[in-house]
């Protein structure tokens, strides 16, 4: 049986990373199609996998596709994902469109692949959720999660190419940069991001949390199968191009044994735990795009059940393309 | 009685802000002396308060000084503060040298002035401690603090002029900026700070917390007179020049009434609470140097005893010079 892949939203920040991840993971396929809206259709894209003419989603034939990766925004997924499924494709959706749908599995292959029941539409979690939950899973298994309090430090690329460009333009606006109510135009972010931090990612909800913060709460609960887990988050945009970080404080049901936890992290191939307090990871200097880096692991002196972690990962890879392609690889493996 | 002031460390990032704060607060004095190490002595400084020749601390006569503000680093304070006190000056020390000394009061005028008992040596708290404790105090009074979990977003200027300069140089190093192990020299910060976040401020202690994180813990407990308060922190340096931010999660002993808390914040002249979720403060755009800005105040849905706050202030003013000069103003008022 041949394996044909389509990337919907291939010209975006995450879309272009999908191509690199497919190559990096040596994902075996027969045909690859790059698909986008009419605006980008016809564009020529040349990369290590070949030469591609971007296809218009309006006229694209999903009936020959095995795996369709959707990463063109929630509205595109809402309009096209089910059509692709009806045409015979398995859709792995990187948007928030279906994540909280009880009929749609929300999968991190290293964490909850067992909850996959042959559905044809699978949701890829939010970028910050993925790296946080991958760090939480071993803690949950060893000691049981009781309470999780998170503050994030999220890169501009989480808002796509437009986010990267707006940060870059804002950086160049040097003269207006220091503590002034700059006349700078911000459209992607709600404030100028250069020389600044913005405690808002995505829209505000009725409870005054942002949608991003609630994604972390509700997606984590769904993935960890812990619907009442006490987990809460403040999500903050920072002037970094690539790489999300999170300061994660965890309280557990049983007392924490840091040595046991270190051993558990060491057994996971794509998690790298810092050996010493001072060897912590930072977003700019992470060595590999496909690992989750954990540092600053330390016991909270106030309680034997408290631990802090500092979790860093490439948001475009670990938090998006890599997770999605690994889902497809697992499906492929099970099909063969 | 005449009031003579000396600023020790007058040529540093905070030292120069002291001069502006003295003018801003209309602090009444007769003579002002700018003092520094031999390296800066003899330098001419011209500002709105007059023309000054920087005095050498080695030969400076503290016997004519009423209030000496020390902001030249812990080692200078350790060597000279007691000499200044013995010569007759009241010392307000902006370093960490004496903060945890049980004989030295640690004062935020708006919070614990009542704990001042005529001591001649007074410690000014750490920059991030000040803004956090000012936000915590009304919560403590209304509902009682049970647990406080903090992640900070701290500006480069917290490391003085050298910190500002290193961030600026790092910003200009554009070609090496994105996720590369740049050959850039970092001496003030342990990693390049541009396009990055660094979860380390000050040195690491035996329990793998940093000294900055433990300052927040132990200074907050001392100021709030709550020696067993459950308070913990991850302190992170971000690529912002001026303005510290903190994501503060608080659990209280009694249920939280957000309206009562809003009223309480509104009654404090120098605290500005955002009216709506989307009108949160950011470090680059805070309108005034002498206020503590609080936004993103929201109840935690997991418990009636949980609340999040986002606290922003100018670290050089609110977190340093302003607090120190206000201490002196209070002393002056009580003396008159």
C-alpha cells in the first residue's frame, strides 16, 4: 500500500518545519503534496524532498492521501478536515479546532498513544502543552500529580511567520524601544514585543484566562486522562524567535524522590535533563530541535511533595511538526 | 537641623536613578554628595540638582551626613556601612549585605514601616521582592496568605549598567542570534541574553535555588512578619532593559473576594490595577516609574482560595531608589 502525504498550510512557519521533520525522521512515503489557500497556490517550493508546486486546497483531491497534516489555522481545519476524512485520508490536525472534541483523540505518542482507537481524525496538542505534559508524565507515574502551576515564556514563532516578522520589525525600531509608548504598529501581538513581555497569548475568555492558558489546562487533563487535575497557567509572550520555556511547579500525592525522577527522565530518549543546577537549558542555545530539555529541577523546601522544573523545547518541532509526524509514523507502523 | 545626603555608588545604574528620585519626590536636603570608588572619583556629574564632583569613598567624611544611600554592591556596604553609622549617618543600604540580619530592619514604607525601631542601619529589599510584597500585602490583610508561587521576568538593568550594556551588545550581534551557540562573550549573564531567557539570577545555593530566588522567599517572610510563609520562586532574566514583571499565584486562608481586593488595591495611591483583562501592564509600556502595576487578576477556577496576579514595576525606581528615598523621607518626617 502506498503512503501519500499532504501538508495543508505548507507555506507557514510550522508548515515548512513539517518538511524538515519528515526528512529528519526518515518518514517513508511515496508522494508528498504541499497544499495551501488560493493565495499561495502555484508557488514553487524546492527542498531536500523535491520540487513542489503548492496546490490549491479548493481543488485538491484528498482521495489519494494517506496522512493529511493540517496546520493552516482552525478555520481551515474546521472547513476541510472532515472532507479530507470523508475522502479517505487520516487527518492529523495541528490546530485547536478539534482538540477538546470527546470523539477526537489528542495524542502525544510518548505519553498516551494507548488512547488511540483507530479514529481517522487525530488532534495534535498545543505547542506549550506538549513539552509541559512530556515533563509531567514521569512525575505523574512515579508520585501522582496533585497540583501544577505553570508560567510560560513563549517565542514569537508561536504566532507563525507573522509573529517572527513583527518581532523582527519591532527590534529594528530601536529608537522608540525603551519604555516609551511607541507609535509602533502591533497587529499580531497586542503590544510591541521587542524589549517587552506580553502576558497574553490568544484571546481572553470569560474567566479572564486566555485561550492559550486554558488550552494548557484542558489539553493536559485530556492527555493525562485526569479530568479534575488541578493545573493552572499564566502564558506569556517573550521577545525570542524560537523556543518555548516554562517554569513548572508541581505538587505530588506521594513524597518526591528526585533520584528516581532523574532515572525516569534519563530513560526517555528525547528528554535531556541537566546534570547540574547551572547547566540549565535556554531557548537560544538548545542543541537539538527534537528534544525536550529539562533543567533547574529542585525540591521545594516548604514540602516533601513539591518540585520545580524549567522545561525548554523548540516550539515548531517538539511543539508541532515533530509530534504530528510521530503520530503518523506510529499509525504507519501499526498498519504495516 | 540640616539634612545632608550621600549616595554611595552614584555612578551606577541605580545610583543615577537616586538623583532623579530625590528630585521627583522633592526630598528636602541641604547638601548632596555623590560618592564612589577611587576609579570614579573626580568625575564631574551635572544634573538638575546641581554640579557634583564624585568623591572618593576612601576619604569621604560621613560625619556630616544625615542619610547615606549605599548602592555600590554588597562588599562596599559590608566594608563601609558600619563606619558611616559610627560616624553618625543613618545608612539605607540597597544591597543584600544586611537584609537578613535580625538586627537590621528590612523596610517597604507602604508595608512595614511600623517594624522600624530607630535603627541607624536600614536595609532596602531586593528589587523583585519589593513589587511582589507590595502586591501581596493587601491579599494578606484581607484573606491571609497560605501559599505563594512566583515566576519572574526580570530586566537586564537588574544587573546594573554592565547588564544593560551586555544586553545591548548581544542585541547587535544579530547574525549569531538565532538558536546558535554563539561565540558571544557573556560575563554579566551566564548565557547570551538577546533572543533568550536565562533562568538564573545571582549565584546558585546548596539547595539549587538561586540567591535571587531565596531573597524573594526570605525577604518576603521578614517584611510580612510571616517566618513560615510558603513562598517559592523561579527567577528568570529576560531581554528587556528596564522593568521587572512577575506571574504570581496566591492561595489564601479564607475564600477570595475579588471585588474587595480591587477596592483595597484602589485605595493604595501608588498601585495601579488594570480595569479589564486585556488592559494588563507590560514593562516597556508602563506609564509611570513610581507605581506598581497589577493586571491579569483572576480567580483560579480550581479553588475559591486561588488568585493569579501579573505585577510590573520599574526595577530601578520602585525596586530600588524610590523605596530607599521614601524610607529616608519617612525618617525625616518623624524627626521633624
